[in-house]
């Protein structure tokens, strides 16, 4: 069964530091997403990425956030200057087509900002 | 704001009982998906429904999409302790669709032996 792989599984960082969360989506998938889940809250959409560009981003995805697909296999989320409130589980997801097709989520990166 | 309201938020039942989880919205969704999420893991897809009135079965789980595509339900027959977990509904909207999923807040199910 193909998987979406996320690394690291857990990242602790100091406030103000930059972090890069990495994802390897399923190889033939075309649409890529980042979501986050603050402890005890619902899963929230951050950004969608298709054809090498952002197709939609949420209000959460401000100038501190950026995404990149540098080499056709990796999909990264960068937070430029982390804040305490960025502490959450971050999930990467991918799909071949979002119509009548499910999404595959990675196991997540738990980001703790101290 | 497009919202998916799930109910109940928590459900604790005995093994062998039946249960239904509901997912409701005032918005029309182009697709509705149900996921199961274990602690510390990502959501795992159970089913996708796209047609109003559609019913899909997965062993003891029955999923239904409302005729107007604004609501969905998950019914579990003869629940087992292995069904314990967090169940999430999530949908995609039709207009300006980028495939963004809007999630409900989840239903935590506990099935006691």
C-alpha cells in the first residue's frame, strides 16, 4: 500500500527559529496539501499545491509559511520564524484527483515550539 | 464560513450495540469523506461518497450521503472494541474547488467489551 512519508515525526524548536517539515507524497499523485491539528481541535487546512504552485491557502498560511516541491518527490512546509501558537501536528496529504477519490495522509510531524 | 458539524462528539457504548454518527452542514459538498484517526497518527480514509443519496458499505460500517449533499451519516452495526477511535467527516466544496478538505470536529467512539 503506497504511503505518504513525513519527517521528522517530532520536532522541538525555539521560538523564532525556522523549521522545515518534509513530506514524500505518493509518486503518481498530483495534488498536495498541508493541514495542521492543534491538540484537541479539528484538522485545519493550510495550503493546497498543484502544478508546482499554490492553488489555495488559508488565513493561517501567512507570510511566515511557504511550501516547495524542489525535486518532484519531496514536498516541504517551511515556517520562517516559529511562534508558540504554531505548536501542532502537521499533516501532509496527497491525492491523484480530488473528485471521487480519497486522500492519503502522512503520520504527521508533531511540532513543539518552546 | 463553511462548517461541518459532527454529532455526537463523544459516544461510549457496549460491544454489540449499534450506533450512528452524523455530519451536517448548510453547504452543499461535492464529496464527503469519512476518516478514522488513531492517537498520534494521520487520518486514514474509510470511504468517499459523491452522489446525493449514495450508500456505501464497508463490512459493518454503512455510510450515507444525503440527497441534497449537505449531510452524511456513518452507521456501525454490532460495534466491537476494535472500532474504538476518532471518526472524522470531511468534505470538498463544489465552487472554486482545489480539493481543500473541510473537517468536522470528530466523534470519539469508545466500545467497551
